[in-house]
C-alpha cells in the first residue's frame, strides 16, 4: 500500500505551496479565479487516490490527503429521489455490490435508485477487502470530508444530459455546505463537465465560480469556450505542445490566462511529456508517480 512510502517532508512542502497559490479577480461579482500554480503543474488526485483506494470514496480522498495532495477530482450524479452522489459510472454495477443486493434491478442505474438504497451498498470490496464497507458518498458527505482534510475540489458534473437541472442542485448543496463563500470560490473549487451546456449553466448561475470544459475543442473554437470557462481539460493522448500554447494565448471567463488540466496521466513518461508541454494541472490515479515525475 502506498501510504507507507510517502515523504512527510514532501507532503508538508506541498501543503505550504498550496496555501500560497495565487488567486485573481477581474470580473464584477467574481472575487477571483481559484488557486492554480505558477511553479509547475498542480497534481490532482483523480477520483481520489484511485490507484490505491476505491474511486470516489471518502477513503480515496483521505488517502490522497495522507499522501500530501491538496486537489481531488470527483464525479457527481443524481439519485431517483434527487440526492447528489459521487460515482463515476451511470450504473452502480462496477463499483458496488448492487447486483447482489438488488438482483432484479438491472442495469442498476443511479437514477433508478433512491439515496437510501444506495447508502446500503458496499463501494469498497470490489477494490479490495481492506476497503470492505466503504460507502457511496453523498456530495454533502464528500465536500465535508474534503473540507475536514483542508483539500480542494475539482468537481465534475457527470453525464449532465441524464440529470436536467443538476447544475442548480449541485450549487444548492455546495452553498448549504459553505462551499460558495468567497474563500472557497477563490481558493478551493473548480466545476468541470464534458457537457458544454452544463459548464455554461454553472457559469450563468454563479459567474464567480471557476469552470473547466472537459474535451479538446478545435483551436478555432477555443474563443467560444473561453467566454464561459477558465480551463480546457483534454485527455493527455490528444494533447500537443501547440495545443497547450493555443489555449494559453487566450483569456478565460475571468480574464486570466485560459488553463489546461490534462487526464488521466498515470505514468512517469506521460507525466514528463505533458509537463514539457507546459500544462497547468495533471489529473492522475497515481499522484505519487506524477509528483515524482514533475518534481513537485
Ligand atoms: O477529470 C477528468 C476525468 O475525470 C474525465 O474522465 O471519465 O474519468 O470522468 P472520467
Ligand atoms: Ca471525472
């Protein structure tokens, strides 16, 4: 297990660095764009430290914290009764024991289960017996744990086309849990999605929030995206140095340089490659590998 090999010194240094990350503000009613590093790419634990703990569980963000990583990424979807939960797939089958507990409910879509039903599921045993009993977190539980850990959140609205109005629901939960005050918006929160309309909706409803678009739009289309987002977040296999440079030439929705966070970078070679391109953030299941590769 990774945790035994973590350098406490490196972890402490990373924490200090995170506290010093700069913010900025240019738009009326927009106090700042959130913290992003100017001294090398941020390392973002994808679904938590998901190479070492079951993805999108509290255990995965706790482990990322113990490894010294400030930023975690997650995936938000909505239950049948309107609760927001943190799961990647739109079905519960791969990452829980839903097939055992609810055998007649194929294909086990999140939108067909109540929050109470989902709360009974084991979201850890599929990954390893050490994690038996881990639960599917609600977004409320998740952000409260991120807060307790003094971490920061790259929140993905997953498959927004399945959940009309999920942007408003997400902002409601974040607001109730204290995540939309000036401090959180400035330093601790980015909301991203593969759905351009979803990113636009977040930007329209809360223009102060930093947003990211997941994908690799054509260079000619980047100015249109820059009108409503602050980050272009492409898969690393699609990335080139020229593309990063083209993004960086533009200013995003808050008047600051448009940023690039790339995913899912899990090897030293891939991390070195995208670091050389000058990306701003690297989203990874193996944050220790990336940290070692890019010298953070
Ligand atoms: O944050 C980027 C990445 O999570 C997007 O892909 O499928 O892992 O949610 P996916
Ligand atoms: Ca994701």
